[in-house]
C-alpha cells in the first residue's frame, strides 16, 4: 500500500495564511497538516508516501528533510503547472506510482486516525469512497448522491436537496481499482478543460460507465478539509478531536516557523 498526497495547489482561498506558505504546512496544533497526515499514514502501517508538490515546494521539501521518517520512503513529484491546474493534473503526474494499492488524499484534509483505519479495512471493494453526512452542505463541498446503496453522482454542483452526503477526501484503490483509476485519469486528461478539473471527475467517469461504487459512511468520525480561514480556525480549535496526544508536542527535529 502506498499513499499519494495531492499538495500542489496555491490555496488562494486561505489568504493571507498561504501568501508565502503552502497550505499543507499550515499549523493546526503545534504540527502542520502535512505532518499530521504522514503521522497517521505511518500509524496505519503504510511506509511509502508520494507527495505531489507545486507552490512552495522548497518549503515542503525542507520540512521533509527535517521530518523523523525513520523506516518510511517519502518522495515528492513536482507539478510545474500548479498555478493553472487542479488536482486531476497532479494525480496524472503521479501516474507512474500506480503500481500497487493506493490511498489518495488531498493535502488539506485533517482527520482522526479512525477515518483512515476504516477506509483501509474495506478489502472487498476495489474502490472505497468514504462519505460524511452533515446537516447542510456548502457550495464548495464535494457532494455525492447515493441511490440503492451505491454512488450515482459526485460533484460540487449537486444541489443541497439532492445531496446525500459529502465526499471525504481520502479514497482507497485496490487491485483492479488502481488500473481503473489510472485509465480514467488518462481519459479525463485527453478531454478539453482537463486542466481545471478535480481528479474526482475520473471517479465520476467510472460511475457513468456503470462501475458500481459503494459509499463508506464514516459516521461521527472527525474529518474536514481546510479550504478557508474559518476552516483553519475550526481545525485549530478542534485539534484535540483528531490529533493524537503524542503528536500535540512539537517534534525536536521539526523546523519551527515563526512567520505566522
């Protein structure tokens, strides 16, 4: 199993916090989002991580050099088009890594370890898409429609009335699911407007072809994506809900950034 983290974006909706810092390095409780993700990935038994970087890649790689990743293989891939593209292009750049089971996550996801554990425990589905039900949904949420125990639509454009849940930004692909994802990403990249698409369009392509994808409801487990300053404030305030106690103390090896 390998983890791919998509962290190339500019994060303009998080200004001024991301003026000169990639959002994956924003502090959420003495550690960055990226450090939090890698810690949980390691705790779930995954020791290979590939991070697709773009804006502020030097700072990400500086952090990785200081991270105590003993026993892990952590590499970066650079998306040179990060200023004008979205996550589809970033995942396409990582296509050479589609050689074993994968967990793909966005670089702005914060979550408790139970979310990743639960997704990884699903072994009878080739593609696992976790979802979370909320009282209401925002325009920028990646929403899903579930019908007859399978996902029939996934998009940010779904109305609140039609929405069944929000798509959690942590997805697992096993066996033939990896090859299905790779082919779908390649097909999406050949369509006009590919540069502006999220990689979830590849999943929607599979759904439209008739591939049945069952949702995995994470219930009350904590997950959120940090898209705007209010999200960042909430993540910092609620850090004790998802940060393991031993990770709330800053690592002595981690570079301290006092720019915030």
